[in-house]
């Protein structure tokens, strides 16, 4: 008899092609001085390799492990395809239910986003560290905000900016990111009004160029962030994020 068919592959999305001149630069474990002088002070994005290889999360974490350690805990889940949508809302559910409803069903409408999970679950906190480069900042370690971002393939964070420096550490899965300098703000059409003034009105991958003509010529950099890589996003740098797989990222906001 013919061999049984292989089990269905979990979805993987291919990221868009990135032209060489648009790639975010990559360095393996740059010295503190090199990072400070060439990226932090001039506020330029960088992908860092080799910085988190020794973190226990890189070997230990999987969907099953997170379920095992955190399954019964209640977390806030964003429901909607992106936070700018009319129907977007937040709800509380257990990690167990979130995994069943959204991760295993590959339903990109649910995202455990921007949540301080590590304060809530010390067992996960033991598996990560604070990147050494944060010592170049002004604040104390306790001033660093550490957030978890856990979601299925297809989650999107619209183009937005944050007030602090950010190290985005990719633990599981891949993310496609696009980055625009704050100097380009005018071409990115931020929302009017206080609530969303840090967010662009443009759908980055399917822009309405009749409505937002200046967006077309805004220069950008892009990368596909793989597990074990860290992206430095300078303060106020605009960034758009789409998950190409089930993904777990950890962000460190520091000044």
C-alpha cells in the first residue's frame, strides 16, 4: 500500500521580498561601544545575532511548554485583526483557552500583545535576561518595561511609533518588520486626534495610494526576524509587524 500522507504542515507565510538596499543591517554581538556609536547615538535600526543564544527560553519554549507553565493563568487578549479596527476589543481568558481558540486554530484575530507576563509568571522570567546593551541607557533596570507578544500566524501590529528605545527579541517563529525613520512622519499620515496619533492610517502592505499618495515614496528598511535574533528599534522609529508563523516575542522598552 502507498505510504500514509505526511501530516499537514502548520501554516508558514513567506515574507515579502526585501531588496538588498532596504535590509536592516545585521551584526553578530557588536561591542557596547560599536553599538552605542553606530546605532544607539545616531538612532539607526540593527538586527543583532548571537546575543540571546544562551537564554534558556531559546531551547525550552514551545506552545506546549507555555501551556504547561501558564495555562491556568488569566491574560488580556486583543481580539480583532488589528488595534485600529472598529471591531477591535480586549478580553480576559486563560492562556489555555487562548492557545486552543487562536494559536491551534491559527485564528489571527486573537493576540496576547503588550502584556507584562513575566511579572505574572516568574517561571518564564527565569528563562530570559535583560540585554547587556540596556546598560547604555539612562534608567535603572527596574525602569525597563518587558512585554510578551504571543500569537498565531498572521497577527499584525499596524505602523506605529513608541516613545522609548526597544529591543525586540524573537523567541519562536518569524516576524516581518518594516521600519520608517521619524523624519518620514509626514509621509506616513498619522491619525488625527490624541488616542492614535502614534499610529499611521496607512495599511503598509496594501496602501491606498489615492488617499495617501506621499506614502509611496517614503524610504524604509525591512527585515524578517528569525528565532534568536534581536531587533533594535530606536525611540519614535515607526514600525509595522506581521507574524509569519506562530510567534513569541519579548520586547524591552528602555530609555
